[in-house]
C-alpha cells in the first residue's frame, strides 16, 4: 500500500465477489470500499468473512441488510469499519471459536477466492469432528481457497500440514484420497498403524505420492489368481511374490502390484529350465490372453518355447498370442516416441 499525492493505491487482488458486495455498500456509505482495504489484515479478513455470507443475488443491495440483520447498508458499513475482528465474527457466524480470528490473519491481505470457503473454514473451528482439520490450518503459514479445498478433500488420516503444499492441483488431493481408500481395502493394516506410518513420512519430509507407491507393497488382501499354475508355473499373487520375482529377474514387477490387485493383469513365474515371467490380461469378461513372456532382464524367450512353458494356462483356456496385430515398424515408433504399450493385443488362438 503506498501513496501517490492525495490518492492511495492498493496492491491487493480483489475477488469479484468482494467487489460486487463492497461496491453495493459503497453506494450508501461513500468511501467504504477504500476504507475496507485500509483495515488491518485481521479486521479486513473478518469483514471479508462477513461479506461472504451475503448470497449471490441479482439485486444484491436489499440482500445485504436482509441477510445480516442490519437496518441499512450504512449501518453494516460502520460496523465492519469500526468493530474488532471477534465482534465482526460473532455478528457473522453467531459465535467466535477459539483461534478462528488468528487463523483468518493467515489468509493474508486479500480475500479467499471462493466466498464459501470462509464458512467452511469456520466449520473447521466451530464444529466437533474437525480436530485434525484445525491442527492442519494452524500449522500452515498461509491459508487460501486452494488449501481449504485440499484439506477438505484429503482423508482425515492423511491430514498433516507438511503434506498440504505438495498439492499443486486440488484434484490431486481427491485422487490421493481415492487411491488411499483403495489401498486400505487391499490391506489388513489398522488405522492406528496407518496413522503412525503417515506421521513418520511427514516427519521425514516424505512425499505423499511416494508414500502411496510404497504402501502398495503392504497390500495383503489380493484376489485369488484367475488360473491355477502348474508344477513349474507359480502364480505371483502377492506383493512379496511380485517383489521377490522382480529381484530374481531384474525387472519392474514390483511396479505391477496395482494391476494384480485390480485384476487387470496376472503374472506367473516359470521355474523350469527356461526361467520366464508370463503376463496375462483379461481380453473381456470371460477370456484372458498371454500378452508377454519375459526372461531375465526382460530378455526375449523363444516363441517355440512359449507353448510349452505356458501349457498349464493354455490348457485352462488362456489364449496364446501368435501373430502381433500391429503394422510393421510399430515397435520402433513406440520406442522412438517414448511411449509404452504393454496392452496392444495381437491375434489370439486357444
């Protein structure tokens, strides 16, 4: 905020919802808008919270007095410009939760982008069941509409102020929560154990996404393999089995746990004279097909050998890929552009 002659300029980004309401009041109490921006941050944020309670309406002026129980817009203006922050909060919400007024200061000089987030922030402090939400808010250096939404979307077990700023997009918080819920459905780990692990990751400065990847390795409620193995064909139906086989074959099987959990793929290890990993995937609701057979270091396995080592699966109805249904040069194209196509099914025969 600086002065230029008799005029003051304000380096404050004004949200349209604030501008709409403040300008309507300014018509009845001249100078209200500029005086509002001169208020100390705590009182200014309390005033923004008050204005946020005025609903969107085509004819907003009558709404201001009607929804905030003031006799006139001028009366409301005088209240917002003269009252202390706790008094404004009490007028707005009917109570003043402990630490809510100090929390508003962390919103900084400008308003929250979405007016509804003031009410949500108030709920964090005023209603039971939001203890972790409150702790996270108080642990943040700065509060914004972005952080309020992230806090709202994260599973309570994942709430830690050290994680919040890792989410550049609000949608990522929803995805992490959904992924976490899915992982929990595949694990017998208790909430207390999850809580301790999450606290340790946060204390170590770990990343949420890396944490989710590691937790896949704790999954222990796998669906049964879609087919039985054989004397020398072992189904890899657990996280530990996939991880250990990945070490033996020096490949990326540990990154395939989610595919097995969701039955989008299944893996079998051939333990005979020709060591190999057989990858199968569902082609439709009823049929599965072999989409890859890999040796050590993802090395190739002779096509003439595949029917022999995969015989137990083929006998159970798994289709055997015999003619890749791709044009010449497709493999080179995929490699050059850096893409990955492990589900490009070819033609299959029983």
